[in-house]
């Protein structure tokens, strides 16, 4: 299923998580319903550091509603790193990067191969 948007309240939560975890990265899984990113799953054992965040892949939900992942870039660079490009295909089709200083436009969506992807923010 193609992802067409993200709920405003989820995006607000993700930006707040970036601020709360700064200067460390955070990472989580995002679930969708009817093509809209609606829910955040924090996986047990996730570790956030200043230069990376890691998930335990065996804790990933096994249903078809996993859209992809979200993680922060405390350095403010909102483009995928080489590590991100290796991570993305393992965690779904669509991936959000939330960047410092975590304002309403400090995020981007990418496909699993690292291509930018536009998402509608849905109230």
C-alpha cells in the first residue's frame, strides 16, 4: 500500500521526541491505517546514542500495517546516511527523519531506497 500522509498529532509527537531525546538519536517503527501513518511503536531494547540509534529487529511487529521507521538526526542533517540506507529496507517502505531543531518543517520522508517522498500532513 502506498503511504499518502501522516497524522498531524503523530508528527507533533515525533518532533517532541526529537527534542526530548536530544542530543541522542531515537528510533521507532511507524504503523499505518488506510495509507496514513497513524501510530508509533517503540520497540523494547531500542538504544539511542549521540551518533546512532538501533532497534532489535526481532521485536518488530509482524503485521502488514508497518509502514516503516522514524529516527532523529540531532545534527540537523535531514538526508539519509549510508547507515540509514542499510537500515531502511529492513524496517519497511517509508522512513521519516526528524532533524534538529525539531520544528514543524524539520522532517522528511524517504522510500526504502532513500528517495525523497512527499507526505500530506493530515489533521
